[in-house]
C-alpha cells in the first residue's frame, strides 16, 4: 500500500441536494483513508444560500482562504428559489463565480460519457451514443462573459443598448489549448478546436494560436479546426468522431450542455475546473457535478450522488495524480450500474431503485 502525504480537500456542500450528494463523497474519502492508507484531510465550509443565511454573504473570506489553501475544492451545488430575489452580489452563484475567478480556474473540463447501461436514457439512437466518451475543455475566465466594455446604456430615441465584448489574448488561448492537448495525449490523441473564425477576429486569433501551439509542441496529436455551429451539429450527427473539444467560454457553455444531454442523465456527469500549474507542478482546482441544487427533490434522499462521486474521481486523477484510485472508483460506479442499482432519476424497467445513501454504500462495497 502506498502512503502519500496529507492532502487537504475543502468540501462545500452548498444548497438543496448539495449536502446530500457531498455526504456520499465524504464516505468515499474516509474509505480511501481507512483502506488505502491515503491521508486526505477534509475541511468543510458553507457556500451559496447556506452561507448567505448564516453570514449574509454567499462565501465568507474565511471559507475563501480555506479554498486557496486546499489541494482541491469539491462543491455540491448552490442556489434555489429561496434566494432568487437577492441582489446580484448576494446571490448564491456569486460564491461559484468568485471561486472560479479568484482561483484563476481557466480550464473547465466536462466529460460526456454514455454509460452503456444507460444508453436508453439518451434521446439519440443507441448506436449513435453507446460508448461515447468525449471531453469538452471550455475556457472559463475570458471571452464575452468577462470582456469590457459591458453594460446597458441609453441611446438615441429612448432606446437602450446592451453591450458585451468578446476578447481573447494569445496567452489565454494558448494555456487552455495546452490543457486540451495534454489531455488528448492521455486519451485518443485527438483535439478539435472550435471557434467562429469565419465571422469573428477573436475566433481567427483562436484558430491561429491553437495551430501554432500544435506545430511547436504537439505535432503528435491530431488537430482539427471546426466552426462552433458545425460542432453543435456534428455532436448530434456523429458525436463519437470527437475525443477532446477545446473552445471558448461562450461556445463551451453551450456545447458542453449539449454534449452532456447526449448521455441523457444530469445526475451522472462530473466536471473539473483547473488553474495554472505552479513551479512544483501543483495547481488550484475545483470539482463539481454539472447539475444544480435540484430544489424539487432536496431532502427526499433520492438524489443521484454519482456525478459528485465521479467529480471526486476527477480530483484524484487531475489534482493528485492518483490515476489508479480514480480508475477504481470509476469501475466501482460501473459495477453498481451493471448490477442494476439506480437512483430514481435513472431507474427503468428491470432495475432496482435505491436511495442516495444506498447508492453511495453500494459504490463503496465495490471498492472493497
Ligand atoms: P438542476 O440541475 O438543479 O435540476 C434540473 C432537474 O434535474 C431537476 O428536475 C432535478 O430534480 C434533476 N436533478 C438534478 N440533479 C440531480 C441529481 N443529482 N439526482 C437526481 N435528479 C437530479 O437545475 P435547475 O432546476 O435549473 O436549477 C436549480 C437551482 O440550481 C437553481 O437555483 C440554479 O441556479 C442552481 N444551479 C446551480 C448550479 C451549480 O451550483 N453549479 C448549476 C446549475 C444550476
């Protein structure tokens, strides 16, 4: 058994089903500590509506500093109708945006994997999605969501004008493209870079910088450029042609949501947001399921914990380089699905419905 040095995780369960699914992640962390001699240290904090209710802010400085000090942040979900009418700066989602921005998490990794056991949950034909395994790398801290100038201003004849600015620098493009190429090398060695270079200068720069990085450092990886609208179409027509897709913040937002729905199951999909590596090769990172706080089912014990558990598997892989342990956890999830255990969101004829807790326990039993 290997012994690694103490690694600190900050768990932010958040709101709604967040605490329920993160509880299962916690059980798994304890299992690794007890059975694999890993020494993960867990800290917990409030984020989102839960933090607002207690402290009047979606994330306190104390929790934020804990995030800065930890190896990885594992988030449940934030938000819910209770906090919908708060002013912008107090909204639960501000916690997320602050963490992404201040931790400089510029690369968002969203795998879209179609589990063969759940192929019927997709709206596409089984032969199109069965065995699907793609990774979308979305640039997360630049582009039109952050560009200046922005705002709504009055113009002539009583009209108003909404302004957002789409900007990218060479460095912003190169650092996220590098993440995509490095990931591809560990997968099927293929990157598709998406932009709108036909109509946008920032898209043209995107294409040129990705191409030039490829020629300089990643010639061994297959690179294709694709217009983002074509990519949206190809994701429906023949999604298995893709391995890694890299794209900007806006297109990535949409393409990654589209890709996740190819798999038909929100409760199964993890995500990772990664920052730059420092001199020691360490980086800031945050892992979270792609689903929200699901207020409609919160407190009922029926939420699917698999997306959060697979997010923790991504943390093992990308932040701690514990590939073997990550694989063991992914395999445990597969085995449980093979046996026909399902939470309510994915239950179908011939399978057995289990609670959030039972699903967590079943996955742990397979790790043994
Ligand atoms: P949602 O993802 O919370 O729920 C959409 C539907 O999927 C619901 O019917 C829900 O019951 C179901 N669902 C989601 N996760 C599930 C799981 N693990 N197991 C079983 N069923 C699951 O999206 P929404 O309803 O649009 O948003 C609800 C709240 O979550 C909003 O306040 C929104 O702002 C917030 N939100 C937060 C995040 C985040 O924290 N990253 C992301 C998206 C939405």
